[in-house]
C-alpha cells in the first residue's frame, strides 16, 4: 500500500497539513475579516438606501426626474419608477447577503421586502424606495452583495494541494532513489550477491553518509569472507594429506582381526565428510549455472545411493514440471537432508516430489524426535547444532546451513513440517519458471 511507503506517507502528511492549514485560515479569515467586512458593507448599503429614500422624499417635484435620470453610484445601481413583474421575482435566499440587507432595512422600515429576478447574468436585486410622493425602485446586481468567495477558496485550495503534492512527490522521489538503491544492496548482500553500492554525490548528506558506511561494511564483509574462505579451504586441504596417509596406513596394517580397525576407518570417513562440508561452505557464494531439470532422476539417484549402503528409502513421485537448478548443487542438498535424517532421525525415511501452483516441492521425512519450531532459525546458522545432538552422532553443524544457502541461491525456500504421526519433514520449495 502507498501509505506504507515513505513517499505515500510524506504525500499524505503534506496533503493533510495543507488542508488543515487552509481550513484554519478560512475559519480565521471568515470570522475576523469577512464577517466584520460583510457587516460593515451591509450597514453602508442600508445607509445608502436610507439616503436615497430621504432624497426622493424631500427633493422638489421638478428636481426628482433629473435626479433619477442622472443618478449614478459606485455600485452601478439605477433608480426607476416601474417595479418588477410579480411573476418573475422571488424572495432572496436566507443565506445570502441580500437577505441580510433586507433584515437591516426592516429595522427602520418593517414592511420592506427585497426581490430578486433571475433574468440577466448576474441576477438583479430590486429594492423598493417608499416615499410619500410615490414608490421608486433601486436596481443593482446581486454580485455586489454575494461575492463567490467559497468557490474561489476551493479552487485555490485545490491548486495549492496539487502544487504541494507535485513538489513533495518530486523531492521525495529524489530522496527515495538512493534509499531504494541501499535497500536493494542490502537485499543482495543478504542473498550473497555482493555488488558495490554506487553513492551519488548529489544525494542528501545524511543518506550519503549511511550509503558510504554501508559500502565500507560491504568491503569489510567481502574481505572477511575472502579471508575465511582462504582459511577454511587451506586448512581443509592441508588436512586431506595426513588423513589420506592415516587411511592408507590403516588399510595396510596386517591384523588378525580386521574388524578392530573398522571404527577407526569410519572416524576417518566422518572427518573426510566434515572436510567436504567445510569446503562446500567455504565456496564464495558460487554463481551456479542453472538449467531446466527434471528432479525425478536426481531423487532416484539419491535412493540408489542410500540403498547401496543398506538404508531403505521410499520414494514417491507425483507429476511435476522442470525447474531451473544446478544438478550437482541440488543433489548435494538432497543428500545433506537425507544424511541428517539418517543421523538424527529414525526410519522409515521418505522422499517425495510434488508441486502446487507456484513451486515444485521436494520433501524429506523421517520418524525421529523432530526439531522444535523455536530452534529452526538457530539451526540454519553455520556451525550450530542442537544441544541434544552434541553427545550423539558427530557433525560440523554445517549441513542445514549449506542447504539453506544453496536453496536461497536457487530463489527457493525451506519449510519445516511436523506431521501428525510424529517425525520431521523438511520441504524444499523451488519456483516454477515463467
């Protein structure tokens, strides 16, 4: 929603501020300027009418006609002896200033009534001038009384709001652009795609400082990641040589009971697998080449691999479209999850392939104790293991971290399900192309 963005909230605050300011200004202007001005105008017009009545009352008869013919006031009014057509006049609107003038005139002449005709533009106001020598009519235009102030204020308000919104939109868009770049760089950093943040010199000083600090952090993290990769790769590589010599020495030993060295061989294999995980994790966020792949053959390979070790694995495959994956990396994900299920779970082990409207789903299930939902986030971090597993099978605590990283690089997601009949099912959701 736009109200949740910085641009939307700034525009909303600006519009509300302008409207409230204009309404407050209008109230103050109406009360302390327009109302006194209208009252003073009505009094002046009433006194003007009273003066006309007095002049017509006391002028000599031979002077009335020239006075009427030559009459010209600043309001553009005229005097005539004939009244309006009764069929074409109506009383003034009670909310109009003509009505206010009528009320003022009635204070001195209680029976006086003013009339308005709609003929012409603007309408004409007829004001009777009663004298003892006859009745005369003073005609003037209604706009002399009822100026169109509310409409003018509304138009001005709309214009100011549009100008304010346009200027704020332009300014906030300029502020938002570096913030959006910063947010994109942070998202890329979180997904392992470290791209240098370009800091423009014309952005606001505070945002520039934040962007420069973020760019410095990017460089520091990249240096730290590189050093860690070199260290892990070097240590893992250097361990391979003595491990290979130990393995060779064990194999060449001539003992009457070969079974006595089998645990030693298994320990060496476990160390070798741990080194493989270190090397996998040490890769500097590899950019996998992705191809459209049917996951069913990969799952069959995993099943055959486990069955060759004497481990039963049931495989259920439902029709599913091809997805963009790196086969080697995705097979490593499946094997890591199956190894974790075998190591920490309990049989029977199940592997399923299915899909929904948005993604292809691969599920790995065991019937062991499972993982509490509160520990899932913790276990996805590198080098972390459950407390209950520390005295159990050995491990480096990298299996789930490697899985989470590879799935994220495939734009996928992980979910941890706890089936009704116990156990744990880890589901990999891979987006369907297109």
